[in-house]
């Protein structure tokens, strides 16, 4: 079970965290701690690969950073190529000679989906190239509602988030960490 792998690898963190969305939380999922172990990554992604095996798609696209390893492993388990998008000067783009042809069906791969910001930046890139996004596959679904695309996750976690002005951890003067990979204005 994925929650056990997250705990075993130290990927499920407790404390006070400033999320890339600007919200605060008392828990954080650092999937990189899990993904550093290829055998654990394979095991964690296997149920997701099972969920998407009946979906018609041509390519897996993982937004950098979190989606690269997930996309690679998911591509391997489904027999599909895996490429990634990355930010250049703050804008998500497709580089390194990767191509998406008009009409190709794309499955986006992520480590954690909370607001879907990175995924939707990737959707814009895919749409601009004429590709069609068929869904998002992720290790952890932290979203709080319908994000507008089919979501195939390994585990759904309910983790509370707070606006800074209503954060009980801030009120208790507990310093926060900024564990994400996205540059934030703060």
C-alpha cells in the first residue's frame, strides 16, 4: 500500500510547511524521498499503471521536477515513451528535442497533485502543440475537488491547508519550511 511506502521512505513529513501555492500545512509529501529507491518507485507506481492500462494514450509527459521520475517509471510499466516539460524563465516549455505531434494523446504524470498548477501549465504546452490531454496520473492526490481532468492516483490524502492569516502553526510561532521545487514570491 502506497501510504506504507511513503512512511517507510520518510516521504510523509510532519511539521509546518509553506506550500508553493502560498498556503500553509502541517503535513507535506516529499515524493523524492520515495522515488530515490527504484524498487519502491516501481512498487508505488504499479497500481497507477494498472488504472491507466485501458486508457488510449501515446506519450507520458511529466512536468519537471516531480513528474520526471514518475513519468519515466509509468512509461516503462505501460510501454509508452516518457518525456518532460520544464520551466525556462518561469514559463513551462517542451525542450531537449522532445516533440508532441498534432492529435497525440497525452497522459500527464505527477508526484503530487494539490492545485494542479504544474499539470495545467503542461496542459497549455500540450494544447499549443496540438496534443490532447487524456488525464493526470499521480502518486498522491491532495486535491480538494474536481480539477477538470480525469485523475488516476496511487493514494488520496486529506491534508489540511491554511491561509497564512489563519494558520494555527504561525499563531504558535512555529517556523515553516519551504520544501517544494517551485520558486515562490514570499
